[in-house]
């Protein structure tokens, strides 16, 4: 009996020793990022990162500092020397192999933490989920004096949006005309003409667009046919490249033509280079050019003169594009003023999509009058190069009201919940007629059951949707 008890005790002691060894070995299977204020790690994000990705990377560093008291080194491509020789926490989409491995196979709205050797990758299939990824990393792995992750770290979470609204007051900018806003990866870019060039700014919400913090991305040289009178630029992201389409002249309005600028990086607040004039063979006066995409083909749509001296008599034209910088067909007229509300001209076209439906919203009447307004064409045929394929709505969808006058020249962007919003300029009724006093307004855009764009009225306040993100489950 004594021998049996002794054997059992010996086995228990051996088991405990093995268990302790296993625990110790398990404890050693960690990657120490920060310990007692010392670290050889740095947070790295791509220089091209914008919007949520850029802000979330900064936020991760700040949250670590708040919790540990230590500022981990932080850098981008352009500042790589700051972290050279250090191990990395790579954040978002980067040129690091660990980012690519971690992003592989991610489903919609998912985040993942992955250890690849000694590199820690934090990625998201939707950049808007990255702030939640940063917060989750801090909650899971950051304590008062250390950051440790498992050596075999590989965790994936499903994220879900949570929608709410807040009140926005119009106008959202006290000064502005021909506002063009485009959206990419949760960031809104606002583009406008500034003297002899074009400026771009960015914002995290449609209603937050402003000229504050803007960058002049292109300045025209002197002494050319495109040195001045920059009007109504539009910023487009086409096939992985940024382009700006803008009207310019040598200082004489009759010499206005459309020109193309091309981005030099994935960040549209960085410099653009001049590509050249974009014109059909007629090479007539042209302004307000935009790009329409239909059945994987590109089309250029603009406001122009039929002849050489048709001032104040503008029509809408379309031409096929062989590339984002070239037209390869003759122009075709698709609209001219036929309704009383259109006045003498059609201008400011933009393409709008709603499911399979395609529209061109345009401005009618003189932009210097209180009767400037918005109407639209709807593609009801199969060939956008045929005038008969376009049906004009018989009435304006946004016109003067007791709140604002001269609403027109718009762009459209989507809110986080998928709703579409029209951004346009208008004058307050206290302002004088003319081009002075224009400000930037926003209004929700919606459709009837049969696909018509609903009429709108300028409102002093609107309920703007926004989304936050939450973890639904770990996968």
C-alpha cells in the first residue's frame, strides 16, 4: 500500500513538473512588443493611406501611449528611416508581405490580427473597420507596462455597422461654387478651382468638407491656352488612378476647353501632372466635363457650344473615350434647353447610378440668376451615344425656394448607410443675385418606385446618417 501511495505521489509530482514546464514553455511562446517601457517595435503604415486607415494608425499609437506612457515609433514609406532596423506592427494595407498574408481570404467587414515571424499585421477588409481594429488590439494585448501577443497569433473578427443620425445645418460651407465631392474607402475628397489651378481637401464625412487644410495639387504655367479661368474641376478615380477634369483658357472665355490632370500617387491631395486637352474633333468651346461609365465603357459628357460664338447658348454633348485621357469619337448632342425652367443653357452634367439605372443630372438656366436649378436625363435606351436613348425629366428637381435661390452645379456622394446625397451651391435669399454669395449645401437624394429622381427642396437642417462599428463575433 505504501509503495502504491508513493508511486502515486511520484507521478503527481512528475505531472506537476511537466505541467509547470509546459506552462513555462507556453508563457515563453509570446512576442514581447513592449516591456517595462522598452521596445524595439514600431507602428508602420503606408504613406498612401488616407482617411480611416491613416487616422486609425495614429489613434493606435496614441492609445498605446495613454495606456503605457510610451510613444512607440511610428512611420510611413516617406519616413522609413525613422523606424529602420526595428521590428514592426504593420497597420492596414501596406507593402509588407505580412499585410498581404493577413488580408488573404478576409470576408466583408472583417478584421484580422496575424503574427508572421516577428511582424504583427493588423488588417481589415473595410478600412472603416480599422479604428475598431486598433481599439480591439489595445483592449486585448496592451496593459500598463507591456504589450505581448501569442507567437502563433491568428485571430479574425466579423464586424457589423451600427447606424445613427446627427443634425447638419445648411449651408455646410459659407463660401463655395461648383462643389465636386468624390468618395473612396470612407474618405470624401472635395475639389475646386483656385485661381490658375486646382485644390483638393479631404474629410471623414460628407458634411465636413471644407477648404481648410486644402492642398493646391496643380498650378498652371503662364503663357498657355490653359493658364487661367479654371472652372468647375471634377476629381475621378478610374481604374486605380486619379484624374481631374477641368475647364481652362488663356484668359478669354471663348477659348475655354476641357483639360485632364493625372494624379502622381494614390493620394489625391498630392500633386497632379498636366496631361493635355481632351476634345472631340470639332474642338469647340467646352466646360464642365464629366465621365460616365456604362457597360465597362467610358464616355465624356460636357457642356458646349454648337458653333464658334454661341455664348449663353449651351448644350450637353457626349463622346466615347478610348482611355480616361482621350476621346475617340465625334460628339453627339444629347440635350438642349427645351423647357422654360432650363432657360438658355444646359451645363454642369454629372453621372448618377441607382442599381441598373443611369442618369445625368445637369444645371439649367443662368448660374448668375436666382432661377438656376437642377434637372436630369435618364438613360432609357441601350446606346448612350444616341440622343434618343436619353429621356429628359419634364420639370426641375431642385429649384429656388423660400430658403435658398439658384441651387445648381452639383455632385453626389454616398453616406455610410448607402444613402445618396447631393452637394450643390446656392445663394441665401439675403444675398444679391449673381455669382457672389454662393455657398455649399447638402440634401438627400432619393428615387420613386419607378426610378424617377424625387424633387427636393433646400432645407436649413438635414439628418445625416453615420456609422460606428462593433464586433459581432470572433471567427
